[in-house]
């Protein structure tokens, strides 16, 4: 996967199932430490392991199954950090979808969600009107500002940008 935005195939003409799989792969992204956008495979893996652990613990309270990554046991703070990050990212995506549809009412649902994912995960391009043979130039200025903000949020890390909007962050420096 690349974050260059180059496309050698018009995947906008592919079958819908293939497009959904590609969209899911865009969201997952690359491995830890890579420059690929997305949530990162390691975070998804930790979240799945946490979910399996919670399901196993629901029918047997005495089972203690540590969650490991690369042979190391993850502590509670690390697990909670990963799950919190994923929940915040999903929240930002779900909040962004109605905003995008409100800013650009003529855009399609599939196009809007792909534009949001491609911007927040710095993948590009998206589907439908944001597809590989298209660009974002037809959008209104405030839509481009919104999508640019999502790009900054995705590239600079979600927590750093969200901290700027917390009053407690600014009180500490005043």
C-alpha cells in the first residue's frame, strides 16, 4: 500500500465487494513503523486479542489470558491506549461523515466515506466522484478545509490534534 495517491488501475470500475475490501485495507493500513497510513495492523491485532479475551472472560471468570505482542505481555495501559485510539478514530470518522454529507450534499455516500478515509489515513484516492481518475478540485473551499484538517489529524496523530481542543490543555499554559 502506498500513500502517494498514485493509481495504476481504475478500481472505481471494480465490483462493489472488491471496493469494500480495498476500503477496509485502506483503513487498516500498514505495519507499525511504516509510513503507510491507516490504523496499523498491530493496533487491529491488539484490539482483536482484547475482544477475544473479553469474550473468553465472559463465560469463565477464572481464565487469565495475557495479551502478548512479539513475545512481550502488554500491560493494561498499552491495551487501553490501543482500544481508546481505535474508538476515537472510529468516532472521528462517524462524526465526519454527516459533516461531509452536509458540506457536499450532491456527493454520494460511498464517495464521501472514501474521501474521509483517504484523507484521515492519508491514502488517496477514494471511490465514485473521488476515484482514481478524479480529484478533489470540484469541492467547495470549506469542504477542502475540512478534509485538509482530517489529513492533518491523521498524519500528526489523533491525540495531538484533539488535545488542542481541550480547555484543560490551554489552562495549563496560561
